[in-house]
């Protein structure tokens, strides 16, 4: 499976609860926190929902 590195670059203050919950589910709590996850269809969906709050890059 392909892996991606996700970094939180914008705050979740004044965002809908659904977006806040998605960020927590991805493991991104604090600003500039980074996680490396496998790119499954579920993760792709979460990335699409909060793509304005994160940056994504491929990992080899």
C-alpha cells in the first residue's frame, strides 16, 4: 500500500464539529503535527473532507 504524510497546517477553531472529529480521527491534534498513514479509501475520504486544513505528500 502507498503511504502518505499528512501535516496539519491550519487551525480547527471555528470549524464544524464534523471537521474537528475528522482531524482527530486522522491523529492530528496540535498545529504542525504530522502523521504517516497508509492510503486506504477511508483515509482518502477523510483527506478530501479536510483538504483545506492539511498538506499531504507521498512517502516512498
